[in-house]
C-alpha cells in the first residue's frame, strides 16, 4: 500500500505544478486580454471623438468660407446694381435736359 500511495503522491507532485502553471497562465492571459480590450475601447472612443471634432471644424470652416463668398457676391451685386441705377438716372436726366433745351 505504501508503494501505491507513494506512486500516487509522486504522480500528484508531478502533475500539480503543471496544472497550477496552466491555471496561472490562463488567469494571467484573461487579465491581460481584459486590459487590452479596455485600452482598445478607450482608444477607439478617443479616435471617434477626435475624428468627429475634426469633421465639425472642417464643416465649420467650409460654412464660414461659403458665407464669406455669399457676402462678397451680395456686396458685388449691390454695387453693380447701384452703378446701373445711377447710370440709368444719369441717362434719364441727360435725356430730359436735352428735351428741355430743345423745347424751352
């Protein structure tokens, strides 16, 4: 009996370190994987936030540029119309002045 229990004890002593190393390795890998997933999720969220902010800034810049173009075109159109109206008024005045000079 003693030999049998010695063999079992020797077998147990040789298997337990392997099993403990396997369990420890599994737990360590689980912890590392969990930490990596947490870091990846944090990085993804930061990247998403950063890209959204960049897109917002780019769209704001485009809107500001378009607004400036519209304001420039409006001012240009107003000046052109003012000059056109002034020219027509001057032509009408000259025509009336000519008619008046002809028919005093």
